[in-house]
């Protein structure tokens, strides 16, 4: 799976979801060719969390450039969520790299 883009969610608790992800080197190389090495040299990444039923954004998390997994803290349980992995070039262009599976967090009441 090293050569593919993906993000996968796993429920840890009503208030915490774990994800692991990858952006393939081939994808980054393609962006270098299309947008220039200066724009892809220090790209950033973020995760957008959505309510899977309404597709409204719940939160955006800017992630460490060296991370390949992340814990997402939720403010409430009992929600179906899906996330997108976004790559941001230094010129501000954003690319949706991968969309996750949908998970249901348990009710916390």
C-alpha cells in the first residue's frame, strides 16, 4: 500500500478516533512535475472531519509533516464521521488525496 494514497479510520472511544494514512511518493512526484518543485518541497497536510450523514465539516486538523497516523479528539460521541486527507502546496493549492471509511462513534450518554 506504499504506492497508494489512503486514510483509514478506527474508533477508539466515543471521544477519540484513530486514523492512519499514506501519500504515495508517485503522487507527490506527479505534483512536482505539474506545479513545480518549489511548490511541493514543503507541502503541508491536514485532515478534514465531516459528519457522514450531512457531510458538514466538524473540524480541520493540521497534522505534523512526518506523521503517518493521528488521533482525532471528538467533542461528542454518537456521530458517524468520515475524513479527507488534504495536501497543501506552498502556493496555497489544496488537493484531496484520500477519503476514509465511515465510522460510528459510540454514544457517550
